[in-house]
C-alpha cells in the first residue's frame, strides 16, 4: 500500500461531525469557510542540516502550510507548531524563536499553541494552519477547455535540492537557493483571484504533473500541456544539464514548488493585463481536455512521477 492508497483507505473511515470537506484537497473545510491543514518536515527526509539551519526548517514548515491555504483562495490566521529536537541542538532555540517572530510579522499570522519535546536523534517539525476564505476554490471543478495557469516557474526548488545533495559549489546557483531554503508565499495573488473566474486550483508542491492529475481525476477530464515555456528557459535548462539533471523532469516532477496551479475560462490575452497591473507573474501552460490523460503538444503522454513517501 503506497501513500495515496493509504490516504484513500483513511477516507473510508466514518466521520461524526459536520464537515464541509475532509480529506481530498489542500485543506479541510469546516463551518463558516474555515480552512485547516497540516504538514510535517522530518530531518533526513525533507531537509538536511548540511544545508538547512534549524530555524530555516521551522520557517519552511510554516511556509508549506501557507501554500495550502493560498491554494484554497484563503487567508492564514493561526497555527500550531509541534517540534521534537535533540538536546544537542537546544542552543538553536533562540534562533527558532526569532524566526517564528519574523514569519508571523511577514504573514500577519499568530502562533497559538503546539507541543515541544526532545528527540533521540532527528528533528521533527509539524505545523497545523488555520485560515479562512470568502470564496473557496477546490480541485474538483475544472471545466472542459479551461486554460491552465501556474503562479510561478516550477523546478527551481528541485534543481537547488539536487545541486545541494551533489555538493555543487553554491556560487553556481546562489541566486536560486531561496526557492528551496526560503520560499515565499505571495498572498497578493488573492487580489488576482478576486478579479477572474477560477474553476479549480491546487498547490503543486508534490510536482506539477502529480498535482495537476489530482484536479483531472476529481474533475474527470484530461489536459494538454504546451511545453514551449519550459524549453524557452535556457538558463534553467543549461544549469540543470551542466550537472547531469533533466530540466523537464525537474519541472514536471521535482515538486517543492509552493505556488498554485489554477484552471480558468479566461484567456491569456485577457488575464495577462490584469496580472501585470498587479505585478504578478502568471504562466499559461495548456488547456483542459476530454479524456483522462495528460499529453504534451506533440501528443506524447506525460506520466506523473512525483514524490511518494511510501
């Protein structure tokens, strides 16, 4: 049983309280359009202290959850933080406190509780985020002929992760390190989402193809991806290939990209003046089609290979 099969089994368990939406989207939806989500970061799985500080890992654990709130067209409000840390790292506690203070100020969120414990070896961080939306956008409502947009260029985080693991000299990619170590969530996109019609949305932290496939499965549709955008980013492609990495695989399956993908009937010609006026970067990458497959503009089927924990 893999990760997603396990999650599907959990969905079958009965619930005893009214829930607008439980498992199956970026967040659960409670009464009054309240949103709640949770994610964990584990040392040795999600980060290494060879290239993360502990405070950077804590900040990223918060960021991961903020991305899920944004993908539901929501605003974050509160969060709970659980951290297990070996005693040898207790000298980092003040830095962690400073990091929490900075991220709270940046995103106007409040830490309202959680738990702290010691661990024998590795660091474990878990965050539960609570937010609210005036108009929730789910995964399951993509429409035939919708245009597909992404709110950033995917692949940089996975590229940086691979280069760090290969112990490549950081001067080769220092401009891109932020995408993996300190990603930012741009809640200014909420202004764009107010101005346009959006039928479905998801964050693509598990890989572009993997997360797009969730929208397609829940909407009973397919997609065609126009790949020109990806091949035209020559700097990205050159850097990846320089260190024997496949740039297209990083883009499609690398994951760790913390921004939304959405589908909308609005055309690029209509959308781009709005996004540019707001100072936001949005990329058109394809259309929603009939069927249940993802293909590229050469009619080749694209198979999701995003990360599975088990």
